[in-house]
C-alpha cells in the first residue's frame, strides 16, 4: 500500500513539474507544441460549417428595400408579379427552419387581404376614375351635402376596379418584400449589427418584428395539439379556445425577455461630455432633415439640381452623428457578422433593380404606369423586366450555414 501511495505521489509530481516549468504536454500523439492539428479535408468533402462566413442580415434588408423601392416606381401588374416571384424564389432557396422564417406565408396572406380590401373600397365607395365599361350597379345611399365627393354604392366600372387592383397590388408587393426580409434575416443577428446609437431603438424594432413569427408558431402548435386530441381547431369556438393559451405564452415570453434584458444590462449608458451630446444631437437631427430635403428635391422637378448634394450631405451628417452617439453604448460584439463579397452581391442586386426601375419610370413612364382610360391590357417592357430579374442573383449565392 505504501509503495502504491508513493508511486502515485511521484507520478503526480512528475505531472505537475511541466506545468510549473511552463512546458505544455502534447494533447494528441500527432500534435506538436500542445496544439491539436486539424485534419485536412478530403477531396469532395465539404468544409466545416464553422469556417464558412455567414451572410450579413443587413444585406437581406437592403435587398428587400431595393425591391420595395422598385415596386413604388411602377403599377404594371406584370412587373409587380415578377418582383413577387423573384422574392418568393429567393425565400424558397434560402429560408431556414426558424420561427421567423415561417412569417413569409403570413405576409403573403396579409398582402392578399390588402389587395382585396382596396378593391372592395373602390367598389363600395366609388372611384374618381371615369369609365364607360359598367360591370354592375349597386344601390346608392344618399349622403348629406357636406359629404360631397363620397358615394356609397352606385355604378361600378371596370376602369375603377382595374385602377384599384393596380394600386393595391403595388402595396401588396411592398408587404411581400418586407416579409421576405423578415423571413431571411435573423432578428438577433441584425440587432448585433446595428450601431451603438440605434441599439435601444433596434431592440424595440426587433422585438416587434419577432412578435408575429412567434405568435404564428404558437397558433400552429396549439392547432396541431388540438387536432391530435380530436378537438375542433377552426371556427369561432376553436379560435376562442386557442386565443387564451397564445396570450398566456406571449405574456410569459414578455416577462422572460424583460428578465433577460435586465440581466444583460440593457438601458445602461456611459457618461459622455455635454459637448459631445450636443454635437451628436445637432448632426443627427441636421442629417435627417437634410435627407428629407434631398429626397423631396429628387422627387420634384424643381429640386433636381440641389436634391442629390443635400441628400449626400444629410447622409454624411447623420452617419457622423450615429458614430458619435455610439459612445453612449458601452457594449461589445461577440463574433460580429462580416460584410463579405456575398453581402455586396445581395445588396447590389437590390440596389440595381431599384435604380434601373427608377430610371425606367423617368424614361418610359407609360410602360411602367399603364393607363386604365381607355382600358387596355398592360404590356411587358423588355429591359425593365430584365432589370427585375437581377433580383434573382441572391438565389445563386451559396446558402449560409450556422
């Protein structure tokens, strides 16, 4: 027993000597200097997922904003349909099995509801668009003298319905583009990428954007559970019995989120000099006013000369204000998302679509905004349609891996 004890003590001393002397033992027979060497990848074997760079979430939002900007420049249903198809195809190729990725279907349903409501309003309340093709006539309700210009019922023309459908389809396309960005970009990663000055605002926006996906996931989970138990999950009764558990889960999630934010020091700011605070406020406010004035100048014919310089000066001032405002946020980023070539490609495709359709709306407005009086079938302009197809470039970008 004494020999065994003495041997264990000697062995322990021998193991402790290299540590005290600063010598590191190899942890693997094939390792050198105490560091494990990675095995080289075989031919045809994919690289480890952790070595692949992930796509910056801001690139998806900039791509979607570019598509939404392009949608505001046209009412041609063929071009709007191409924008919807392009965004849907990119979502289908890059959507991940996450709760926020399921919200795309909800945004599509919301877009269809907006389109239907816009047409119903034109039918019920009338439209200022004159027309000669009468579809049907509704009973008209007389209104008082002070409500002139508004009517309830009356003659419904094909021109008014088509004009309302074009207008509603443009708004529906905007909603679908926002849904595509919400389905592709991770809200938590997007929050990490925001500047320090916008961190608190970004938290509020991200929480608001993630509310709908989690709510949809809770409803789907509860409906599946009720179907397995043989209980109704549709109709007013099913909705009432599902609504209470969904509300309870939302409240529990809110309490957990508040506790997590409190434990991570949310809302704490660093002390900065008063001079820096005043300079930050002046630059940010002046920059935002410059952006508004420059945008207004670009949208009007009289401000075409000063619009672009004022816009650029406002952007520079706002960015400088955000840079200075970031000093109040004493936080660091753990493994920040890199902005690589793939992010530039995704962002550039959306910006190219927006720029080309904006140019086309100035060069050939009749093709991008087809008239309804007289009522004619919309034509597909070739080069604006080819410009919309640039939105499909992100579909050919390799899918990211976590």
